[in-house]
């Protein structure tokens, strides 16, 4: 079927390097979304141990409050910040805000107004803020 | 995927001016009716500063392998026929100069996300049907060809609202670059969505609600995630990503 | 339901969740991180009604946003009437299951039955 339709398939999503930072942000948005959903479900399950009493809760903490657990939590913090900041950018863009104004296109037509510096800056800012939040999270969790 | 031994102009003397610079042109050969795998055939082609990828393909057709399937017409990026994947990215072969690719090997393949007819030629059937579905014409009960009326006047500002979107030559590069098109066979696609906006933004048109109803579907405008790849590859400055976001503004209530 | 309505809900739940999760995280930072996770401290949080309500709203908002996001990705991955119906109903069922399971925790811990 794929051969007949010649669709790129999922590798069309997975190779984010060909079309600039906007495509990279699209890919990262999807990845962080899935990661956060997985964490959310896991978080609901881990916190539910509280209904089984103090021993069960402490046992769960023993499992999650480890170096690996803290690193995973730091990644979750980074994913949340990126997904939030980039999500707001995408939401505004999808409402037609900050995507430029239609006009008379000029040769060689290689600077589309929608892929403007405001959006690029927001993407870089969301990556930067995510990295900062991760560092702060690590500092809090490891109490350095 | 098999590679066939490279052929050069030296091996087969023909009346082509000898050049100091040359590239290897790798052409994807595949006939889905008779073959099960794609083959790449290599050719060594001389080029000048202004030689386009289409020129190089035509040198191959003229001198080495006339069976190479390629669709082209105007050779000046007006007809939208020669879209293909050039070194991994969709582009018009007539608009892409070899000297600007900065590569000694140029690989040409059929565009992704379109069924292959043969070699570099793909079928536009689905793109055209999505385009037609969105009513790409002015919808208005008034007519400018009745006796007592004049033509519909538009100010230059009115025209600028849709002018760039009317530049679309239906080459399909945007649909080929779109990540949603890579997996979603029911998605309308950036080409048709941009054309929907072209008519919605035209103040002579009264079909906005009809079109918004068509695109407000589970495989309609909401499957665009503003990755912007369509605008990145558009050779005519249409900027489908902008058109789609502006169009979505109507559905979100940001625009009236 | 029209897709535009679904997506408006998607955006609305995202904005709501961002604001409320920020408060949820701030609660963890009112004291030392490890101390805030102590059994007694967490139970006290659950028994504080406004905070329990906040957790419930977060649970509902993120479940809706997360599982609709998953539905979107799965709809784009493959097509077909049966598959698309299965994805839509599957995501609704998963969303409901997570909300019910999370609410059970909030209710039991909040009522001090632990």
C-alpha cells in the first residue's frame, strides 16, 4: 500500500532536520506531548498508592525518589516547559496571530512571512527555557 | 534498491560541449506496473553555472536513456509540472540550478506523498480532487456580465489580500513536504487549504461559509500543525502555512 | 461534534492546565522538596478541600487534552472508518478510566479514609 501511495510514512515525522527549526519544533512538540501523557498516566498510578497507607506510599517513594527518578522528573519538567511555551506559540499562530500579512510576493520568494523571526525566536526561547527549568529542577531535587 | 554502473558522456560520444565541471546525476527509475523495487541509475553530466536539474535530466534523455520518465513543460517555473525530490527535498527541477546545490552528486526521485506513475512522474489526481472539493472559484450570486452592471471593482489593498495565494501553480511541492501528508491519506493538504483561503479572502466571493464547513472536518484544516514545511518549499511565494493559519482564524473566531 | 469545537476544547484545556499545574508545582515548593512528599504532608494536601478540587480539575483538563492529542496523532497515523472509530472511542474510554481512577485517589485520600 505504502509503495503505491509513495507516502513517506512515519519517517516523514521523524526526520526533523530537512525543513528548518519549525519542523524540528513540530517533531519535538509531538514527542513531548506523548512523553507528558505517559508521565501523567504514570503519575496518577504512583500517587494512587497513597490510598494503601503509609507503607505503600513510602515504598513507592523509595522507587521513584532515586537518581534515575530525579533525572526522569527533570526531563518531564523540560518537556512541560517546551510543550507549554511552544504550544502557546502554535496556538497564537493557529489563530492567525504573528504569521505576517499577505502581500505582493517578490522574487526569489524564499522568505515566507509566516516563518518569521518572531516564531523562530519563540522556538529557541522555548528550548532555552526548558533547559533552564530542567537545571532548576535538578538543583531542587538534588538539593545542590 | 540497486545502482546501475555510471554512464558518462565520454563512454558514449555525442555532440555535447565538453565541460570542466561535472556532477553525478542519480535518477530514480521505477515502474510500479512492472517492477517491485526502485533502481537508481547514475550518469555523469557536465554542467555550467546556469544549468538546471531539468536541463541535466534532459541531457540524460537525449544522450543516454530516453526512457527516463519526467514531466515538464514551460521550463520557467510557471506550469508546475517538474516537481521532484532533489537531494531529499521537494523542488522544481527547472528552478533548481546544479551550481546552487553544492554537491557532486545530485539524486532525483519522485515526490513523496504522491503515487508514482513512472520514474519521476507522480499522479496529481488526489491533489486536484481536494483542490476542486474546496470550490476554487468565486461564488457570488451577482454577475458582472449583465447589461446594466459594471465589473467588480477592487482596490489594490483588496487584491493584496489574496494575490500571493493566487500564485499557486499546483506543483504539489507543499503536499510533498507536509508531515501530515506523509501519513494521512485523507488530509486535504496545504495546497487545497491555501486555495480555500485565496477565495475566502477575495471580497467578491460569498462562499466563505461553504468552504469553512468543508475544511472543519477530522481530516481537514485541524490536521495542520504549523510545521511550515509547505511554505519553505513553495517556489512561488504562496506561503500556504500563512493562508492556513489565517483561514483557521475564522474558525476560532479571531477573524470575521 | 465538529472538529473546530473539539480543538477549541483542546486549546482551552491546555491553557487551564498550564495555570493550575503551576499552582500544583508551587505547592511542592512551599517546603523542602523531599519533605513535601512525606505521607503526612501529602495527606494534609488532599484533605485541604480547595487543593483537592484543584487536583480534580487538573486531572480532568490534562486527561481531555492529553487523550485528544493522542487521538489526533493516531488519526494522522492511519486511516479507515473502523480504525478511526476505534481510536476515538478508545481515547474517550482511556480518558474516562484515568479520570475515574485519579478521582478515586483524590476522594479516598481527601476524605481521610486512608
